[in-house]
C-alpha cells in the first residue's frame, strides 16, 4: 500500500509540471536525446553536447541523456564530443515551442589513440555545482597496478580525502568518517556487504561497471542514509549490436562476461569465481585461509517506442557469496552473502521532464559457525525493500527542479551467544519515507546555485533524526577557467555496523537499525573549493572541509553489568584540505594529490583520533603509452603513520570461568594487558611503489590483454600493527608480483 500511495503522490506532482510553461519574447525551441556508443549501444556519460554559435550546451547524465532549452529557431549545428570518441557534428531544425529529439551515436577512436583516454574534457556546463564529486573512469581503475586482482575500492583509496588502515583491507574511510558511513549503490540499490575474501577485495567486478560517481561529501538531497560518502555505480547495459564474450584470469579468480542483443533491447551476464586462495597468503602473514567466493550479475534492457515512446526498462540482479571453511573443528567457519534485485523505469516525458522510478530488494546475511573453537555462534540478516520516485524538470532558462519520494522497508535481525552460553536476539524493523526537492539555478553564466531540502517524513529508528536536512551548493566563476565553490548541508544515518575499529581484519560486522536507547547519527558538512583549468587537459583542484558528527555508535568499553547498554553515542569532528593536479596528453597521464586531515572522536570528555586518522597523504599516478599496445603504469603512495593504543604494562588476573570451581582454580593467573591512553601512539610513516605493464594483442578472432604488476617494488617494510602478545612487528604487503590475462571475443 505504501508503494501505491507514494506512487500516486509523485505522479500527481509530475503531472503538474507537464503543463508548466514560461513566456519568452524570443522564439525558441528545445533539443534533447541520448548519446550512445556506435559499437555496442552503451550510454556515453558526461559527453558534451553544444549548439555551435549560440553558446548553449549540456553534458549527458549517467544514462547518456541530455536536454538543452531556449535554442533559437532555425537550422542549428550540434557538436557532440568526449575524449576517446570522434567528435560528431549534426544539423538539426529547431522549431518554436517544440522539443526536438536528436539521438547521436559516437564512433570510438582507434585503440592506439585511446589507450590513455581516461577523463572527459572540461564540462560544457561551467557553473556546475559538483564540489566533492569525483567522476572515476573504469579505465583508470584497470590501469592502476592491481596486485593480483583489479579492484574499485583499492583505487578509491588513492583519491584525496580517502584513507585506509592498511594494504590487507579494501575498507575505506572518507574525510574522517567510519567505513559504515559510506553508501554503495549498484544501479540504485544499496549493497550492505561490499567485501570479498576477508575484506581484501570488493564484491564489485570492474568488468561489469559502465560508469561511477564518487561523492566525498556535500551530496545533493537526492542522496541520504549515510554521513560521509556516496559511491554510485551503474552497470553496463550489454552490447545491443552483436554478441560478445570476455574471459579474464588472474592469480586469484576467473571471470566471464557474455552480452548481446535481444528483441528491442540487450542483456549482459557476468560471473567471477575464486580458484586459488593461496595466492593471498602474503595478505594474511603467510597463513593459509581456505576461503572461496563468487559473484554474479545480470541486466536486461528493453526499449520499444511502439510500446512506450522514450522509455527504457531494465531488470538487474546481483549475488555474492563468501565462505571460510577451515576444515578444522578447532577453528570457526564463516559465511557471508548478498542478494540484490531491481526493476528500473527511465522515462522522458512529452514536456522537459525526466523520471526514474525503481523497485528493489537488497538482502544481506552473515553467520559464524564456531565448531569446537572458542568463538561464539553469531547470525545477522537484513532485508531492504525500496521504491524510489525521482523526477527532473528543466525550465527554458536552463534551471532545473529535482524532486522525489523514497520509501524503504528495512528489517534487521542479530542473534548472539555470550560467554555464559546465554542467547540474545536483537530484531528490529520499520519503514522510512524521505521526500526531497532541490532547485538548481543555471540561468546565470557566472553563478550556479543549488538550494535543496531532504525531509525525514518517517523514520525506522525509534528516536528518528531531525525532520529537515537543508543543503546548499554554490559556484562562482570570476573568469571562465576559474571556479570558486562552497557546500553546506545536513545529513543523517539510522543504520550502522556493530564493529570494533581496533579489529583490523573483521569478517563478521553485523548491520542493525540504531538501538532504541540511542539517537541516530547526524552530521553537518561545510566544504569550500577552487578549480582552475589551465587547458582542457590540465587542471588543479583545491578543497577544504569541516565535518561535525553527533550520536556516532561506539562500543561501551565500561559495560560491567548485564543491564548496562552495549553501545553508547559519541560525537566526532574532522577537518582538512586536499590538492589534486591532473594532466593528460595523448601518450601521457599524470595525477598528483596531497591530503592534510584531522579526525577526532569525543567520549567521556576525552578527545582521541580514530584508527583511520592519517595526517599527511601523497599519491602520484603516472601512465605512459609506448604505442603498439604497450602501456606502463606507476603509483607511489606516502602516508604518515596511523594511531594505535600502546601497552602501558601488564598485571596478573585469576581466571575463574565457573565460580563453583574457584578453589580448584586458585593460584591460576593470566597476564592481562594494561592499555595506555587510546590511540596516543603513531606508527611509522608508510610508503610504497607499484608498477604494472600491459600489452594488447589483436587477433582475427579475439583481442587479448596480458598484464603484469608488482606491488611494493622496493619491498618497503610498512608496519601494520604490533602483536599484543609478543610485541612483534607485523608488516603489510611485501614485494608481490602477479600476472593476468584478458580475452575478448
């Protein structure tokens, strides 16, 4: 019923805008359409569509859609361009008060010319409010030295403002926020467990991704449910022209993708399966961990103008599974999995209105099987059923109105057993409803302004966040090549993982709705930035941020009785600055970034940095195309040391598990660590150099790419942690070579 009611509400609002019109003295019309790849029919995101001679244009969105209003009537020449494709110019006749449809197919340049075509050129919409947004190319991820397996999250950790606790984990932290404060969306559906292989890699295979957007903060009212960042991933639609297959093999896993046309649409199916877990022994201190994982995705697209003009329907699904089977009754086993399914309807209406309506399910399950070990059985289940109704209306003066309604029914279940064998269960469910609207002022050439509001109409947590979350995004351009930007916004989060940040490798991190005795987490973002383009291929970005967080979920380390709460609310703050330089030529690509940041939590009148607080961070990525398919990539990383809690001393404590046996156990003592002040120590600085070399071969029946990479070329001994029992230094990844092979049929 709630799906139907929300649908009626949104459609009524949409119909009001179908009849909205503005009166202009000059006769004009509008142009819209989709930009696609001529070889496979995939949408081309972020392409520039320009009306030559009248200084009007628009970039395409992630679906390849564009809309340009207020174009003078008559014959106009339209130019469509993006790096990696041949620029196309098309003549079109604009009619008064009419919307003309123009779909354009772009032809890719030769492989030799596009080997390093990573970023598109400067957007035609210069006053775009995009502070904090990073558009990351899948090609950039594939070109980075991967270390056994190419991975999206490991590439994100090289973005300024993103930190990590070590080589072993792909878990990332954004501008002082916890890892569970990052929202990961796959075709608009939340992935709750995005990690494979004990957290070493992500469950997202780059082979299935078309484009991705990463918001480091200050995101628009359309996005919510997290405090720190949004990673929006859109999968490929599948080749609509011909059948195509790709096979990929690394030292860890094998991949297969099949795609091709269907009547009035296309499909793509991908799969990945681990087959040699021992290749990760260096990630695990040379220990053997008999784990296995797999993931699979599918997507089907349908578009038929005879059925519904300018409409596109997609059905997509994703599953992943991880198992640790120790084959030893004295060790525990684990099982973790995701199940996602969604239906999307993209519609361009008769007026300048674009809508995305979706219905989705996301399931997550994790379980610990103790066997005969000292571990305790644990089980966590989550189900998320969501519907989203999102609309964009574009006015003749180029302004945009975005509005929508988002519904989620969420259920979490957590079952635990304590040291006395008593079972406990924490089950909670609820419905949340969020409405949002934001108005983007594009009418001014030198100024861009986005004013929005997100309303928490219904909450899943008992206490619930504040009703309104205002957000403002501002851009000012004193000259065409210089942008000054600022963002301020309010954000909330009602789900969290029950995790301990001191556990550097954690397999079981249960998701729960915020307990009824706690308040949901909230945050305020303030970001300012400068972006300078020296040329279309050479730019510099500088950003500074401040983030204040309240009601964060923290383990109650002072719990002494059964009646005491397991978790408490704490506050936090983070602030810092970031610098990034980008330079791309036909054979040469360089990015250099530097981050300076502080992160703190406040608990019991004590201020301390969390484990992921890194003061200074430098990243240098350099790629060069030697021609004839040879590409070399290098990545150098430097971070100052992470905080850790030092050991202040030891004391002896009598071990009495059963009070009735105290006489028998008298005299039996165990040394217990006496910890110093939390995270007052700092590990030594971290740095390493990674290299990779790829070669493309072209055969009559297939294209092959052979790759080799080396992680930590000069074998730097970066300290991961000190063993609390022995004081031994535990190091991160040593010198690690790997090879891979990709075959495209």
